[in-house]
C-alpha cells in the first residue's frame, strides 16, 4: 500500500485527505520525503544564477514547503482530534 500522505487527494481545493487510510506509521516516511523535496528545492533556489527576486526566491520557497505543510497539517488535525 502506498503512503496516503504522499499520494494526490481527489476532490476540489486540493482534495480531501483519506482519513480512513492514514496510520501513524505513515508520518515518518511522509515527513522525510517532504523534507527531501524541500531540501532539494532550496538547493535549486540557492544555485539559481539569476538575480534573486520575489518569484524565484519567495514563491519558490513557498512551493518547496507545500508537501511538508500538507503532512504537518494532517498530523496536527489528528493530534487535535485526540485531545
């Protein structure tokens, strides 16, 4: 079974998390994958020879963090539901 935290979610507005498929053991793999994506993107931003501007720096950093933000938001929602 693939990790549902890393798979695309169907539905409008970026999709709906498959809550019934998410297990605690999915989080370490998903967070590591998200950090790997983010670190790779940051290295690309840092190595960009173009002069830094809003699009190639700020927007690029925002895009780089989207997977991590998505995984962390699901973790936080599940944590809050247990408290």
